């Protein structure tokens, strides 16, 4: 028959959610611009954008799960989904490379406006101010003790990497009870990491902005914290699906993608801990 399917690929049916997602993303960014400029009605625009994005995420990925149960995810489709997840994680790696690049640039070349000569810079802000800004972290900044809460969070993430691996191996061997326990432990550790990081921010002796050290610190660690939150939600969805009987030893890409993402988050934190907390604050007074 002319309409018969004679290939292993999944041809998607027309769907409204890509359009809704695009409109919601535009609404969200517009709301953020209105918020940053303190313009009226930003709450409504931003709220609509967030609501639209959440609805898109839920509905679009629900459709993906339904497609998997219909048998649309053939081995070829699963292979290409793995390629897609690998490329996504690679793009996330480059995202963090940008923050590390900025941090090392500020640390190794601590001159805010390097195009200006020393004389011009001293005339602008005074000799003492120029000398203070030529150090990293800037003089007067107290840094967080890396071997206190940051070290604790490092151990928590390392433990979470072992628990998600436990859950993966349990799934591969048909141990659904081990799968659930491993996911519960990983979700709990991820939530604990987020709570400790929020507490750490509350204790931090420096605020966001005002100098290159605090800006780079909060942007790098804050975006990582956001990724931990996203990964935790990812694993919660996998936990709910596990209780519904989803995933088999032969077909469980949804869980595998979540595990890959979580391991990526773990590795990024190790680099942050060494570069930002230990090396970046070396020689500065500890809070």
C-alpha cells in the first residue's frame, strides 16, 4: 500500500505544542525585560509566559511518553534520541565553559577596564581604588570557607551519583524495588543540596554584583543550582513513571537521559568546587 510504513523512523503527527511553546518563550522573555526595566504589567506577562512554558513541557513530554508506549520509539529512534541528548549535554558544557572563562579571566587579569592606561584609571577612581580593584578577589571581600558547606554539598552530589547508578543497575536487572529506592535517595539528596546552597547564599558575606568576584561566583554557582533543580524534577518524573510501571530493561531512555544529565551536573560541580571555591578564594580572608 502506498501509505504503508516501510522504515524504522517515527514521523510525528502535526502538533500545536511547538507553536504554543514558541509563543510562551517570547512572552516569558518579554516579561523578563519588563521586569528588569520595572515597567507596569510585568507580572501578568511573565506569569503567562511561565504558565505557557510549564504547560508546553508537561503536554509535549507526555506525548513523547505516549509515543514510547505505542511502540513508536524503535531502536533507530532511540539511537537518535541518545544522539540528541548527547548534543544537548554538549551544549550545556559550552554554557558552563562561558562562566568558567569569565571567572578565570577576572581572576588572572583583574583589571575591570584593561583598555585604559594606569594613569587614566587612577584619575577615574583614585590610586587606592585602582590598587584594590587590581586584586582578585577584590580587597575587603571575605570568601566562603570551601571546606564547610561547599565540601558537604560536594559529598552530597557524589553520593547522589552513586544512588542514581544504583537505580540504573537495578532497572537493568529487573529490580523495580531497587529502582524506586535509588530514585528516592537521589531525589532526596538533590533536594538537600538545593536547601544547603540556599542556606549558603543566605550566609554569604557578599551580595550579587558590585565586583567581578561576586558576580562570577553567583552566576556560575547559581546556574549550576538551577540545573540541580531541573535534574531533580527530571528524576521525580522518572520516579512517578517507575511507580506507574514504566521502563523496562530494554526500553528506558527517559530514565537513562535523566541519569546522564545528573552525572553531568555532578561533574560540573566538581570543577566549580575546585576552581571557584578553593582556587578562586585562595589567599582571601574566609568568612
